C-alpha cells in the first residue's frame, strides 16, 4: 500500500505554454539556461524542477500545451520574496526570448 501521509507539504509553480500555430520555442535555451537560473534564484527553497516538451503520437490528440515547466518549492513566501531579486528582471527578458507564446501561470499545492 502506498503511504499517502506526507510529513512535508510542497508547492509548485507551474508555467504552461499553449500550442500556437507557427510559434517557435527554444527548448534547449529554456531547459538549460532559463529554468536553472530561476532555480538558482530560489536557492534551497527549490525542491526539484522539470520541463516537458509536447510530443505528437499518431492516433492520439495533441496536447494543448507545447511546453510545461514545474518548479516545486517548500515555502511560497520565500518564493514571492525571490521575485524581488535583482536577477529576476534579467531572467524575465530571457524567458520572453524563449518563445512568443504568452504563458499561463498557476501556483499549486502538491497534494500527493
């Protein structure tokens, strides 16, 4: 049986990039530079992160999102404080160079 009792509760900053016809995405830049820089700004508040790229599978409808990034953190207040870090402005400029797609952002509590 799987233990569903977590002693530590995490939160997740999710960034979703909806599919947009003709839009380009520099996944190499995003996954190897942008997200790791964000994680560096978050410091030890970051638990883990992942970047997912949409795949096409014959016979299966395409995902609505071309890219999804998730960053798990311990403390949402510390994450909010990291947004005022001077490096964040530079990072935001790099994010806009990754793609012209306007992302959807949401903050989640990891339940399980």
